[in-house]
């Protein structure tokens, strides 16, 4: 079945089973590397994408549930040459070890701060509590998000 | 036969401006390799995976310095988040006395790099950073260049100082100096790992022990980084890790017709 999506600003028509997880479409059909397969159960956040402004877990989202929506993945924010300010904050703070969870952390923080530009550090921490990093790089990541949050609030 | 390289390795080679084949056959280079007699001694058990993988004629070189002065290093110890890629570049830059950005590191592509077995259990630093393997290769290369420079400049070895890819006679005010690139020139040197090559003393370090930003961070935060599950080799339909049902089990057969139904991507 043909499903229309807009991914990182580009209209895409995908011919797949409508129950296919969005993550599989993004990874296998569109060859995107931002969203990651972590737990496959919507629990870790590695597969996060932003759909119509909302951070969602693409591994448990059937592709037809986001038909005709605007999807942003990590590569849609910025490029290595011109990273988005939130990505630059992560570079400045060297906020990763293996980097597998970065996608979920950055996109969850971005979607949250877009809606709550004056969030406190505690609220940021709360918003990120469901995104898991098993390298324990969380402290640096929070530092990076708060650095970006300060820029947004200014 | 063209070796099957991961895109990571292809990119590293492209950045370095040459292919490995061109490097080994090319106009000028200084290449540090294993002494073949000591391979098993050095690697012991990890030789099980075989030192000679598919494709390439030689897989045992650690360091190569091109006639342009660019240093290429090959490592079998892999970065998966511990920052080892950047740290190994620091190691090579330090031991060879070249700026960090003149080092190209090709990691863990079994068609190109030494097979150092698994990367696990905090073993990469003991393996590559002490007085063996990658550290020793870089130290061997530096000492070889110093010896070449002594002959070229007609000065005793003890009076020479290597810095930023240049060897100069100490106290000559840089009037007697020679670039690594000039020493390598159009010639090809192949030297074996010298177990007596000396590491630089920590007191002399300018690159190791400093905070160098991770070279992979930019690609990671922008979703461009190639994780293992992104690797696609030519002709590949699908890749997955298959774990054996018991410890030490090996594959006896593969039911290939069952996979023939996989659509090519």
C-alpha cells in the first residue's frame, strides 16, 4: 500500500505493509541513520523522531499512523558542516560516548524545548527521563541541553 | 580482486588521498610491518581469526608515511564509544611528532588492517599504547626517519630533534633541517617493527594527555555516523547477528535457498 510521508522536508511515497514500523521504513527504505533500533519496544528512545512537532518512538509506530505527517529525524536538524544549535551544543560539551542514544536525547530535548522554551533545568531533566543512555554520559548530555536551552531562552 | 571495504574505511582512504593498493605499489612511502617470524609470538591466541583476510596482498602494516608527509595508521582495535579512534590518532601523532590533523587512521577493516582479535575488556590500551603494536610501529617509524635524517644532514643522531614532521639539528636554528616528506621522497622503505624502538617520554608529550575533541562527534550528533548495523557491503541483502545456541558452537551449514527469497535492496 502506498503511504505518503514528508521526511526532513522531502515528500516520500513508500509502498509497504501499513503496519510496518516507521523505524523500518526510515532505516531500510530511506537509508536514514539517525533513528536507531534499540529495544524495539518503545522503552529506550533510540528510535525517536519528531512527527508534527511531537517526539514519538518510531519502532512502535505503524507507518500508516503518521501518513501525510511531517517527520524530522536527527539528520534533518543539521549537517556535519552546519549542525543545528542543539547539535553544536552536544559537540561543544563532547556529550556522548558511543552515541547510540544521542538521536533520542537530542530530538526529545528539541521537541520539548520547542514547546517549553523557558523550561527549568529540572523540567528538562524530567523530560529526558525516558531516554536511556547506558554509557552514563547523561550528565554531559544534560549540560549540552541546558546550554542550548539558555540560547533558546535568550 | 577489489577488497570489500566498509564505507568507513573507504572514506578514510579517500580522505588520505590514496587507495591502499596505490600506497603499497605507489611512488614513495615508509611502511612499518610485522616481522613475519614474530607474528604468532605477538598475537598468540587471537591468530585464530587469521592474519590474512580476503583480498589484500599484505595485511600486516601498521604505519605508512607517504611522500606527502601524511601518516596513515592501521589498527585492529576499534572505537565503539570509548574514544579510541581519536586516542589512537593522538598516539600516532605523538610518537611520530606530527600534528594531529596529519594522521589518518583506518580501523578494523579485516581486508586492510592488522587483525588484533576482539576489542573488549579494556585491552586496547595495553595492546596498542604500551611498547607493542601500534605504539611500537609509530616509534619505529620515528626512529627510522631520524636515522635517515642523520645520514642526510650529516649529523649525529643524538643532536636531532623531530617536531611537526620536521627533523632538525638541535641548536642549528632550523638551518639544518629536513621534512619527513623529503626523507621518504619517491622511495619505498619497508621496515619491521623494532622491539627496541623507544616511546617518547610522557614529559615530552604534546598531543597525548591533552583534551582533543572526538573526531567522530560531529557525525554522531547529526545522524551520519556509521554504526555496525549501518554497514552495507557490496551484494549484501541483509545482515544480522546470529548467536549460537551454546558456547563455542560453530556454523556447520547454511540453508542458502531459504534466503534466496530476500529482495535485493
